[in-house]
C-alpha cells in the first residue's frame, strides 16, 4: 500500500482502498493484483509507460470495467457513479455535443439527488455564462474544466482525473492541475498521468506501474529523489535530462516548401465570432522542422489546417511551390493534398476501427512491410486492429500511413500528446530520421517546449491568432515576448520536483 504520511486520515474510513485488483481481457490478464490506498486530503499519481494498465485500473476502480479484488470508499463498497467521480482524458469526447453545459450538470444532479451546478462551475474557475455553451464551443482547457466540474458536481468522496492535461499548453495545464489539487481538501484524488513532472508538482504520493503491476510506490519526494525500481529510475532520468536534439540534424534547403502570407481565418458559430488567425506570416524551407506552440485557442490547429489546404482562409494566401493553393484548380489542389502527410493528435480516432493496420495504411498508399519496419514496428502487427495497440504504437502506425503517401511536407498535430517520456523519445527520433532519410519538411503543433527543443529548427509562438515570436529553437530561453516568457515560466514550474 502507498505510504500516506503521518498526518493523513485512515483511508479505510475516509478515502479509497484498493486490494488485489485484477482486470482480464479476452485471453489474458492485464492488471495483476494492484493494491492502492488514497486517504482523503491527498493526491496519488499513478504513472507508467503507455499500455501499463493505468487507465484500466482507474476504470475498474470507478466501476466502469469488470474486475476482481476489492474496492472500498470510506470502508464500504462504492455505489457506482455516486462515490467516484471520473474525469476522462478526452474531455470533448466524454461530453454530448448536442447538450449544453448546464444540462450536463443538471442531469447529473438529478440522477444523484445532490449538487449545485453553479458551485461546480465556480470550483473550477468557469464563468457562469459558459453554462449556456455547447461542448464544441469550448476551448480545450474550458472543456477539461467542465469535465472536472461534471465529475464533482454531486460531491463524490473520490475523484479520478485520467490524463486531464493531455494536449494542454503549459499555462492551462498548470491552471487545471492547481484546480485538481484543490479538490484534495475534501476528497481523495487519483491522478492518472504519463507526465512525471506533473506528478512531481501536484501529487503527495506516486505509484509506478508497468505491465499491470505496481513496481514502486511511496511519497513523491522519495520516489523522485531516490527511486528504487529500474522503471522509476528510467522515468526520472528521462524527465530531468537536458534536452539536446534527438538525432543528427537534416540539411535545410533554400526557398519555401510551404508558406502562408497575411493569413486570416474567422470562425463563426451561433453564439460568437472568433478571429482564429489574424494576418499570420510563416515560411518553412525544404527539409526544415518548425514547431508551432501557443496556448489553447491561439490558432495552432487552424494554422495547420490552412497549411494542409483543408481550410480555406478568409484572407491572405497559402503557398506550395510558390503557387497559391486556393487559386489552383480542384484537381491540382487535390494533388497538393496528396503530397501532404497528416498525423493527427488522436491517431486512434483517425482510424476506422473495423480496419486492420494494413488496411489503414493502404488507404493512403500502397502497403509495404518496410513501412512498419521503418517506424520500428513488427510487420506482423499489420493484421491487428488499431484498438489493440498502445498509444505509441498507434502514433507510429499513423506516421507509417502518412509516409505511404510519399509526402514532401508532414504536418503533425501534437504527435507526442498523451505519450510517456520513453515512448515520446522514440517518436521524436523517428521524426528526425524522416528529415534525415527523406528530406521531409515538418511543421508540428506541440504544447511541450521540450519537444520543440528536441525536434525543431525553429519555434513559432502564436497568441490570439498572431505569430508573436519566431526564433531558433536553441535560442528559446532568450525569447523576449511576454507570451513566450509565460510559456517558458509555466514549463519551468511544472518541471520542478515538489
């Protein structure tokens, strides 16, 4: 069991106790006899590589997954949906897009007979006016806080926060985790995360998981300062290491592979009009890698959509090979899109779940076993379906699919989002190899400045639809714009051990 500390309350009477938890899937056991205890007033971070069983363990505790063993809340079997609040990793996917925030909250209150929607919104720093919004009208940070409000509106004694900062920028991440941490005043909090720096800053205790087993657990200071297991040592070393480039830099050519000039994009909905891009200018040279960073709602994904010739701008131009793609004939524009590889933030959602890996890749171009070998996967995986793969495996299949198009430009939207630091390094090395071996031009969106330093030649900072900074990655620490400094300060904060 996890050491709770000398001032913690007995978890058998006021918190969460898990004993001998097992989870089986067809043909095998994936969680093996997990023991955990989280007293009220404390945060336990469950960390580990992709596929280690963290989310299955959390879902079993919440009653969302059949399991063996014992789960107790306050010394008794929990009532499903009442005693454990669950905030899911993909907040928008967990919310009904046709239902307002207010209705989400009031339906939960009605189901449990307790709670106050206004108090729940205020608890997570949300304006009461957001109650009338639909989920698709929210930014990523707002959607995540709404999901947390929904998970706690009925005042459950246990909160599970499952990767709630995935794909959030450093400033928003710190805001959300501060709010999660504040919930431990009244309840036990289980924080599922792949990010050891987040665990260091916001957790009291840490449990390290691999292959469905807890390999180390204890107070955060001890785990981070003197790890005992090989896995904990690897994670700590990777999280605290300096950030040199992950591989040999590729040669960068002259001219422009892809560029935008004076780009303007206005997004309109029933409730409001938003200027997503306001006069953006960006040129990426052949073989160059540019990282696009910024807070949620700054216009990063809108810029990628424009670069991919998928989203027609309201003003300005998108150029490929010196030609404005929106002045081309439809057939020519489709040819430009075929030369553009896309890697989406959620690779699993971009696959047809009925298809095998072979079929998913063949959608983009001819399948070849060498594509899987190149991204570090066994060709035998071609017969599997995406739903059976880990997060890192899915991301590499997505890169293989993009390569099947033989692109000259690769656009990657948060390619390491949700990946543990060890899997992240494999993906970043692969992106660097693509530049070296194929001279592919890369533009990637990332909220992680460590990723930007490792894989990019340049870092472009977006704020309120404008590019406010464009500088070499090695000069990031000397950035002068207040927005860049804010991102750097937030990253430094989350990178300090508690």
